C-alpha cells in the first residue's frame, strides 16, 4: 500500500506547477492533500478529478483558505467530513476515508505563525484533538493520519532549531504535545521508523534560498497506529520538482489495501 501526503498551498497553483502530471506515475492507493484553498465548485477541470481515483474535497467556508482533499483507488466504505467542531469545521481541516478496517485521514492543523490569536487557536485545537486521537487509538481500527501538522518534533526535524525555539511550530508546548501523542498514546511517526537521518525536511520558507540550501522543517507526517509499525517499508520526500512550499511525503506499507 502506498500513501502520499502533500500540502499543495493552493491546488490550482500545484496544478500549474505540474502536480497532476506527476501524480499518475506514483501508483498511490491514497493521496491526501491539505491547504487546497479552492472551492469545489471552482474545480471543474477534469484535471482535479484524476482518472481512476475516487476524489473527495472538503472546502473551507472562507474562499481561498485551508481545505483538505483525499483521492483513493477505490470508493471508501465511508467518508467522515470534519470533527464535529463548528469553528474548526468551517476551516475544513479533517477528512477521513474508511476502507474495511483501515482509515486514512487528510489532516491540516492550524498554524500559529501569523498572530498570537492564531497561536491561541492552534493551542485550543491541540487540546481538543488529543482526546480525539485517544478515541481513534482505542477504536480497534488501523489509522494513518496524514498531513501538515505545523509542528517540528525534535531538533533533528528543522535546520535552525536553536533560533526557532520561541517560534510557532517549534514551541516547547507544541513539542510536548507531540511527546504525548507518541510516548503516552503510542502513535507512531512512520517516517522515523525507516529514516533516522538528519536534514530530512518537508517544508521550506519562501524567503532567501531556503529550499535551494535545504534550510527546512519536517512538519508533514504520516502518523499511524502501532498496528502498522511493522508494515512500514520505505519513506521518500520528493524534491526533484517543486509543486508547493511543501514536498510530497510518500510511505510504502506492507499492508494489503482493502479491496
């Protein structure tokens, strides 16, 4: 089973940069996209409905903002849109597709970098989402939570960690929250199971030459239930082309995609 996640930073911008030319060659079973920005009614071009894939979009109420999408090689048994939180569901941050015992989620956590107000929103989301993750863990289902989590977990996960300790995305409180996710709830950072190396980033600032110099952050994850740990075979961050300020994260699992 192959799963890809990418924050496209605008699906129409990603299309112009060649994302939909690249995608058919990847043979993915599920593709999770975040920050699509477009409304579904604007995505009438067949390009946005790749042949052979079942496509689902969840729009934010605010045009040109947030939003998630999910493509799959077969129609899901069930699709769950949103978390049941009116404030966050207006921002379209959670889309879950169920295939047999497997659930794959396209998830976009809030960023707090724009203002103190948005950082407060982010902290509130984290506080409310932790019990949700506990419920998912206890459900007995196999979960893959894909997306832009807007948090780098450890110093190895960003280039300039010393100078970013007071910045959103690497705040002690955010990192401690991920400690709870991994250490207390026992979720698994799938990428780190197979790649312990440094300089492995999925996002780069548009300032300076961050991408060219690989001065980045690893803030895009596939976080899975322990039941999938031994199934993780390989992980790749695709950097040959730039579809967004994020890079696609592809993970292969020795897990039969439910027919």
